[in-house]
């Protein structure tokens, strides 16, 4: 797995996860429980991960989406 995005913005991460899913790319959220355990003050960022073979396509999709975000 490879890190695609690191953020503490749950809305952005949810949007990006849905965008990837629409294109058939499965994304996994890492550090979710650690972020909740620290009280959700935003100190710990969550990581959005994809399979290595999906990384380049996912990165292009997110770059295009970020232009409109």
C-alpha cells in the first residue's frame, strides 16, 4: 500500500474516498482510530492509502479533482 493523501479534514477525506471508489479504486483510511483516541483535536492526521498498482491512476484523479475542489 502507498500513501496518497494525509489530512485531518474528514470531509475532504470522505470526498476523495468516494471519488476513488467511483473509479474502481479501493482506498483504505489509516490512523483513524489513533485520531479518534487523541480526542479528535486534529493533531494526528489520517492517511488515505491505495494499492501500489492503483497509485498513479489515483494520483491523477485526485490532481484533477483538486483543481475543482
